[in-house]
C-alpha cells in the first residue's frame, strides 16, 4: 500500500473566530507549512504540522 493515500480528519478551532473546524491533513514524516482559509470566517490561517503530527493554527497577522 502507498501511505500517501491516507489522510487524517482533525478537529481544531479557528485562531480568529474560535469556530470549531475540521482539517483534512496528510500525515507525512516531514514538516508541513501552508495557508488554509477558515470554513466559517474565511480568514487565512497558517497551518503548521510537525513530523510527529502536532498541528498548530496561527493567525496570519501574528
């Protein structure tokens, strides 16, 4: 099987509006850093995923 075909669904809170959101992430053995818009307030969040699977959502204005 190819591990890149698997994804995780993670429940988090938007750093702007505090709304409960779900992110579909691709578990990899490397750091990930990308921008995704909140599904509720549409503001851009920076998504940081560490190799151990820890996920942080940061405001773009921080």
